[in-house]
C-alpha cells in the first residue's frame, strides 16, 4: 500500500473532501454534521454522486491556514475509516489536486482530465 505524505500547512486556504458511498453515507453525514457543530467552517452540500474530479460521494469543507492544525488533528481522530482528501487552494486546480493533495485514509484515483 502506498504511504501518503502527511498534510502540511503551506497555503492560505484549503478544501477537505469527506468521501463515502452508499454503505458509509450515514456515517459521513454525521461526521459532516459534527464538523459543522465543532468548527466555524463552511461545510458544503452532501453529494450522493461523483462531482468534479472526485470519484466518490463527498462533502466539501472550506478552511483556512489558521484552522489547519486543529482541524486536521480532529479529522484524523474522528474520521473512523472514512477517506478525506485535503488540498490547497492556489488557483491552479491541477496542482491543488496533485502536488498539494494530502490523504487521510485510502488514496483514491481522481479524474484530473477536466484540469488538463
């Protein structure tokens, strides 16, 4: 199994994408609700289909560098097997989803063709 690089705080803003499927949707929705309760972050809609480059159902969370350390630690502690993609927001979508992408859990193959 490929070892993912640990998330590092080097950008001003980030997305976290909580991934799930039909079997983990209830868990993921509860997890996203807990994020909304425990953090003053922008929690997006819950998508029950692949959206954009994301190969799974997902929910996006927008957060800033000042939230990074606490939020990443919380994600790691409470994700309970869910996969989370974390990436920087630099304006370069391809780099954001490749060079600046970090994974908590199983790394997924993204559909990057829209960025090429």
